[in-house]
C-alpha cells in the first residue's frame, strides 16, 4: 500500500492549519509592535486637553505670584 487515504488527507490539512497559525501569530506580533511604537511618537498635539490644563495651571501660578512673567512665558513657549 502506498499510504494514500485518510492519513494523507489529514497531513495536507494540518500543513495548511499550521501555516494559518504562523501567519496569525506574525500578524498579531506586528500589530502589537505598531501600537507600542506609536506611543513613542506622541506629542502635545495628541493630547490637547493636557496642554490646555498645563496652561491653566501656569496661569493660576502666575496669578498667585508663584512664578515670574519670564517663567510663565517660558512655560507657555515650552508647551507649544
């Protein structure tokens, strides 16, 4: 007997299944890396509410006299 039959058919399906699993793992690893790498490239434009809040804090500190005009201007310049 040459071995053709149910065993041969399962061999083909298992190979296809293994290839699909490998492709899925590679896809999910690449997706995870894309999500993580974007966190390194965030700037203030991605979080406008945080910049607005920082400006408000700087204004409050300037109004209370905790910081000078030069310090205030530098903080606003740094946030932009």
